[in-house]
C-alpha cells in the first residue's frame, strides 16, 4: 500500500511539473494590429457575401474552397498593408476553385457600377475591320461597351455592302464583358437561336442536377442591353434563357472564328454560340473557360469584391466554366489567322494546316 501511494505521489508531481512548464513555455498571444483586426473583418465579410450570393453554395463546401478561405484569414492576420492584402488575395484566387472572383479598391459604390457599365464607351480600339480581295477580317477585342455593340453592327452593314464571300472573326484576345457578342451571332442567323442558360442559386437550392434545354422552353427569353437588369433577373430567376434573335443584314457566307485561351467570359459564350451555326468554323485553341456572371459588392475598408452570381450552361456542350470551347480546327492561335486566310484563298484544309505549321517552325528558329 505504501509503495503504491509513493508511486501515485511521484506521478502527480511529474504531472504538475509538466503542466507548470507547459504554461511557462506558452507565451501569450500578441494582440493584433488595428490594420489586421480590420482586415479580419474584411475576410469575414467576404465569407458572408460568398455564402449569401454565390450561384451555388455547395461549391463553397469543397476542400479547395475551404482551404483558400483559411489562407485568406491567415493573410488578413499577417498582411502589412491593405494593398498587400488585395494583391495577395487576387494571387490566391488565380488558382481558385471558380472564376470571376476579384478584390479591388472601391472606385464607386457597387450600386453605381451597373449604371456606369450600361453607359460605358470603350473607344475605337474595341473593334477593327480589314478588307482582303474576297473577305473581311473583323477583330473584336472586348464585349464591353455600348460603342462596341454599335461598331459590330456597323461592321456587318459594311460587310453586306461589299458582298464578300468570307468573314474572319478574330476573338483571340477578347477578354469578355457584356453583350457585344449578341450582334456578332445575330447577323449570321435567319431564325432564333437557343444557345444556353444562366443558372442561379435559386435553381441549385431545389435541384441537384444542371438544367437541360427542356427546362427553359416555357421561359421568356431574356432580352435587353442593360447589365443592371441582367444581374437582377439572373439572381431573381432560377434560370435565365439565352436566345439570339436574328438581326439584319445577314451575312450567309463562310465564317472562320479565331479563338484562344485568352478568349474568356462573354467571349467563351459567343464562341460557343457561333459554333451552333452551320457555316461557321472555329480555328485556334480551346477558349479560357471562365464563364460565370459576376456582380460587385462593397466591403469594409473601402474595398469591393466581385462574386459569381450565375453559372452558364451551353445547350450544345454543357457547362463551359473550367472547360472552354474547343475549336473545329486546332492550331496554335498565333497562326490561326494565316490558316483562315489560306482557306479563304482556296487552299484545301490539309495544305493550309501544313503551311501554318511550317510557318510556326520558322518562327521558332528565328
């Protein structure tokens, strides 16, 4: 009995000694700097906004998203400046689980952004039109801007006057935007064209499967040019049906559309829409596959966050986000234009591809 009692006392002493040392070794947590305390509020606000407005909250339960959320919290605790937090946040999201998330300094309140976009004019660098003997080359660098839409429509009028045989549409460096892709498609069709559907949180709240074309046939197709109206409708409705109405004049010759992985967002959607048309061929590489519709929200510390509020499903190929739109003729986009020109000059496809690849080899040697 005495020996057991001694052992118990010994163990108790060892335990107490260890506990005391553990307490000595554990230094008290350093209080957060005011900046970091504010940045943590920003990080928390980001999480709340995501869970409230993201098009599919189930995507916020993935390991990849949850890990990124932790990294954002750590960044908030360690960033030395607001600018560092914004920069590093956007770097984290370059490899995020979905596109169209971006943090910026607030330039104007979010509710004013849509009004600004609806009246934005981006300048004549958005669209250019070149002529060859029997063809036109229409380069569209953005889908943003009221004037971009106007320039596309004016270009088709000029193309119609010239009575040319071929049209080359260059979207290789188109970074998306709003609705200028609609006239690009509309002047090539004679009947309404169903191309896809935007899918909101309200769909995913009651469905586990993506929509199919039949789900949209009873819906009135969305029409208009206002991003403010579109954002409202895309959030209020489970599905937003995208149908392109024909526009005059119609070009019915052969069309070659040049694409690359720099063609994203509305350029992804436009490329897919054009691929539905019989006399259209896509040339280049798969588009960027960043096809979510984003909306801006205000944050503490005069920051602003873009959040994807709607996904997009093509009736032709399904979900484009993370996949992109594949070309009919795959070639390095640097020579896609040369290949298209060869085809307009009557060179057969096999020879045109060989010629383009030879040109690439010479480029690499030089």
